[in-house]
């Protein structure tokens, strides 16, 4: 492989542009993905924030849902942020009628979990392996926008971050299972590249086999 892995950003709806810029800043060749032929080229894929119900409908309309499921279950590295986390869930709470997901992470995700009063909020989080370790705690500014959270995880799922304080203390907001990573928050809006760098490194590692 060349030193710059090709990483796609699903660009049917949502904030693809910020992810494309962040990935490029981390040394990846970042490309928008809107059709199945573009999916075949990528070595990793970001599922951005947006509206998961709309993304779900468009994926099916563009006949991307099945090819995506196949590549994800085949081990393609994927990173889902917010609506992208919802797409990676095996099961949903408060799903829209008929809403489908792609799966990839054995978790139960609640949409719009933080309630109407707190549509959006920010918090400083330790994120395991990404910002801070058990030995040296570091924090990451996390921006939540009508965010989901993870209500239950299977045994294979590693919890990377929880809300540290306040009424929602303990809620799971970042997870990883194998090559699939998900955050309830939006690192692409803060200029902090650590999550994208972590994902680009994951793609390189998987590609080296
Ligand atoms: N609430 C949105 C959904 O259900 C997700 C919000 C976001 O991605 N910022 O899709």
C-alpha cells in the first residue's frame, strides 16, 4: 500500500466535508462515497453525523445499504460519528418507523438520548487510547448535537468513553469493536484531529495485515 490510505466519507447527507478535511489533514486520501462503485476503492470509511433516518432512506434508494453491510461485516474499518454511530448499531431504541441500520457493533443505541432540553452540549472527556490513558489522563472536548448514546454493549465491545459528570454521568459515548469505531460526539467540528488520526492509523494497521 502507498503511505496514504484511501478513506471514504459517506456523502449522501450530513457533514461529510469536515470529515474529508480532517482525514486529509491526517495524511489519508479522502474521497466522498455516494455510490457502490466508489465504495469498492476505499480501505476505510467514515459515516458522518446528519440525520440517520434520512441517511438510511438514501442508502436504500442508492442501493448502497447492502454493499455497505457486506464490506463492514467483511472487516472494513469504519468510523461512525453521531448519526454514523446509529448506523453502526445492531439495535436501536426510539428508531423511526421502519428505520434500518447497517450493524457492525454489537450495541443497543438510543437516538436523541440526551432529550430536548439538551439538544446540544459540550463536555471534556477522557477517551481510552485516543485522549488520555489510565496512566496519564488527557481530555478531549466533545461536542454533542442531538446525540445518541449507547445503552447496552455486547462482550466484544470496548467502551472508550463515558459522560464524566452531570445528570448523564456514565452514559457510554465512544466504543470500538474490532475495526469499527463509533462516537456519539463530533470531533470534526473542534479542529482536534486525534480521533481521525486514530482511525487513519487503524486503517493503515488493518491494511498491513
Ligand atoms: N439525532 C440524529 C439522528 O437520529 C443524529 C444527530 C447528529 O448526527 N448530529 O440521526
